[in-house]
C-alpha cells in the first residue's frame, strides 16, 4: 500500500501574499507562489496524521479534500504552526472523542497554557484534545503494514523543533536552523528531504539556500524539497538556481512512498 505525504502549506509565517496583499518578490500570476503556512498531512491506509495545525488549517484540509485527522504531531509552539488548533474541534464532533496530539515537553507546556480550553473540561465546553508527549519512535500499524515516525530534535534559532523522519524515507523539517551532527547519519541518502529554506539571505532561526545546498552535499538525498518559503523567494526564479534533484515546495504537493 502506498503512503501519501501532502505538503499542505509551504509558506513562511505570514504566508504569500501577506494579509495586506503584499507579494514581496513573488510573481502573483504563478499559482505556486500562493503559499499558506507550513503544515503537512500523512495518509497511511485509514490512518490520517497531521503535522502541525497552521492558522490556515481549515482551508488547507478543505482544499485537499482531507476529511479525517486521527492524530496530530507538533513540531513546535510558534503561532504559524499552532493557531489552527481550534478547528480540530470538528474531529471531536465527528468521532465523539478527544483527538490525540503529541508534542515535546516545551511545546506541550506552551500549548497547554495558551490553549488550555482545548485540553481541560469547562462547563459547557468539553475538552476536545488529549495531550501526549512525543515518543522516541511512533509506530502506526494498519493492514499488516507499518509506519514508523521518529522525531528528531533540531535547532530553530533559540528553540528546538521536532522534525520528523518517516519510515526512513522522508525527513520533514519545516523550521530548522541546524540539524545536529549526531543525526546526520540517519538522514544519509534519504528518498525525500523536505527542509526549511526561508530565503536567500541569512536568518538566525532558519536555513537559507546556501545552508541547504551545503548540507545536501553531505547527506546526499535523492530528492530535496525546499519549504517555509518567504515572499522574497519567487518559485520560478528559485527553481532556475537549483540543481536537478532540488525543487521548491508548493501548497498541495504530494509525495507517494512505501
Ligand atoms: Zn517557528
């Protein structure tokens, strides 16, 4: 059975265009320059796993005709990865039970304090979510096939984010300024390396194009997909600068794997 990974959003924190209509250096005539905030969906038989709940979650799921979410894995607590959390209520209503979400210790703390009402029952407002700590390896089984997701802690400026290694085939790190040396061997010759590449210039919390091109010389992925793209990065202009096996992400991009 083929598994499907969908990049729901490929844009940086304010998206492209921004709410004030600003496209930055992006050509507004290219559909691939319309970017919502980073978020991803993984389908494995009847199991639907969401990575993050971006502020655009509702429109992302509707646009991609994703009707089910069985659990959520968080990368970190920043607004652009979490502020769609309230829309998970639809799945509480649909399944009549609290949805499981997984996060590392610090993300858990932030989510519980910022969105306490999602986790704690109040009169008239039942809790919709159940918080769990991320495990070292997350196993999912369906129809004699299995999926293993390994969280890999990565640096994101002053904080750490959980990036995810999926079946040793796909790495998803949407907000990363450094992958620690001790983890590089796990990423060697991956099928798909989906990685933060905010812009051309340096940024303290994100990889830029120079960083990513340097990194892939070491880990040699078969295909690299650049995400978390800022409005200063136009899809077609970026594509022209990239080696053949490196491509910019766009909203709705799908990857099939086993
Ligand atoms: Zn972030």
